[in-house]
């Protein structure tokens, strides 16, 4: 049946016509209107397209009633969808790869970020004489949540410099004011987090940045290729049962991606809730500009991205066997491509 579905999609795309079979044309009907999306750190710029899609009414325009549930980190959001309390996750691209290694089939279907936007920094207060990564040994590193993409990035950095995860202590600090407080008060010695958290700590001269993935260039240097970041992913079963809903979600995110690229920092700051700004609108706007390149302009996964993510995950997860992973089953650009046809200019 899956082969027939792909054939129909190809035919519909080539002809540019409405398919006679429901659910396979660009003008799809919504199969499931009420959708719960789990996210780990909604206020982060990393997840900005999700927030814009919600705040600008793009989900509603697609005939959806979306509830976004916020968790302390991406790994917690993943647990929500696996446990059945959420339908879809707005989370890191590598999560479906890790799930497949455990026999669970999830697929990314529209991209929000084309670089991780994660920054690793050392506290100037508790590690004032930092010189090399070896100085992290025995230190406490704050991450959004254990097992999250921030944890993975920190582990990847450690491995590149001959250190093991057991050489440090990882502490979950969330993705907002709590993370800032943890570094300010010396509860942690280093932090792997995102903006606006990182920009706030830099402005206060509390942080010495040692690894940065907010630009494509730096990301390629650290990971060795394009590293897809925030994405919407869900179970293959959900996609198979609800292709119209999946398409509607992709439409809303692609529309949000395009709006962000054309909007000014002032425009964006006016739309997001006040708590996203962490009490400093000007700093938030500065952080937006610093991360804009990392936000996806079109929702499409770069072709080399899945392999890069697989390599990063293999360095992060103990006893991970990359040869057992079928990357073709953890992502698709099919829905994002159709969304770009519907919204060529946003």
C-alpha cells in the first residue's frame, strides 16, 4: 500500500492536478482537527516557527485546533509523544533516529531549523581560568534536560576533545529564567543552551563561549556537515492515518518559516509573548538576528543533514549501532515540498 501511495503522490505532483483519491492531493482534507504538539522550551528562538504558526493563526487557517504543551527539554517532549499524551513533537531532528534504534518508527516531516543554535559556554565566575576543554573535567554542565539535543551537543564537543560524558556531571536546568539563574548563582560551571538564554548571560559578562552552532559555517565545522535542528516529527502510524493533518501542520510551519525570514526583529518581538523576551526586548531582537541564518527558510531537510545527525548521535549514545539505521525512514521532504507549492511567497 505504501508503494501505491508514493506512486499516486508522484502522479499528482507531475500532473499538478487534484487526485481522485481523498488525502493525496495538495488540497487535502484534515483527517484529525485536534492536535497536541509537545515542545521542550517553547520560548527559545530554536522553536520560533512553532510559536509564530500558533500566534499568527496559521494552524487555524489550515483547519486545525492545535494545543502546544511545553516541557523543560526536548527529551521530555519526546516522552510525551511516545507515551501517547501528545500527537506530534516539535523537537530535535536526531530524536527519530534514536527512536528507530529502539524499534520505534517516527518521522520528521517539516524543518524549523537548519542549524542547532546551541551554544556551549563556561562560567567566568566558577571557571575563571578556563583554557582548554580538559578544564571541564569534574565540572557541572547545565543542559535543558538530560538526553536532550543540548546534552548531545555537549557530549559531541567532549568526545572531540578526548573527554567522556562521565568526566562531567550533566544537570537539567530548563530553557528559560531557571537556566540563567543556575549559572548566575554558581549551581553549574558551564551551560549548553540556546537564545535568548545565551545572549542574556553574554550580556551580563558571565559566559565564555567555547562552541557555537548559531551559524551554518560554525555548525559545519563542529559537526562536519549540515546538522538539521528543530523539526516536527510524529509516528509513522500518525502520518499514515492522518496524511491531511500532517500536510496541514507542514503548511503552517513553512508559512511561519517564510514569515520569519521576511519579518523584522521588531515585528517578531511584537508577536511573541512578553515572557519570551526575558525582560529585555532589545537583547531578544539582537539574539533573533544572530540566529536568523539558522532558522529554516523553507522547511526542507538538506540532503546531507540526516547523515550528519546520525554521526552526531552515534558519538552521543552509548553502544549505538549506526549501521542498523535506515535513514530514509526517519525523514521526508514530501510534505514541506507541497507546502512550498501552496505558499511560494509565505
